[in-house]
């Protein structure tokens, strides 16, 4: 795999991790809303199980955030080390001039 393709794939993974992080945040918000609604309802099963679900989801979010931070940094370092912007510019010029 050439360096540009590798970097593009790394950037795609970063975007997917960001999406996963946002999804986990949305799940935590939904769980919180259910917990609040259940204060009025008072269902014992929800009262018992939702805090555990909330905690596990929060732990997953922490893990995903750590992975995202690490991999975004790795992607940026790879791009800088391999001069990806310059390589992409050169490739664009070659393609535009038919070379």
C-alpha cells in the first residue's frame, strides 16, 4: 500500500472512531433520559439495571476516546513524517498534466 492510500485509510478510521464516539455519547444521553423518566415512573427493573448499562457505556466511551486520541495523533505523525500533503499535491499535478 502506498503512503497516500495508507494515510487515507488512517483518516477514514479516525472519522469512523469519531462517529463511534458520537454514537456512544448519544446512547449515554438516551440512557440518562430514560433514568430521569423512570424517576417518575418508578420501575424497579429499570432502576436496578440502567445504572449498570450507563456505567458500561461510559467506560466504553472512555476507551473509544483514548483510542481516537491515540490514532488521530498517529495519523497526523504519519502524515507529517511522510509529507503526505506534498505527495498529494504532486499526484494531483501529475494527474492534471497527464503524467
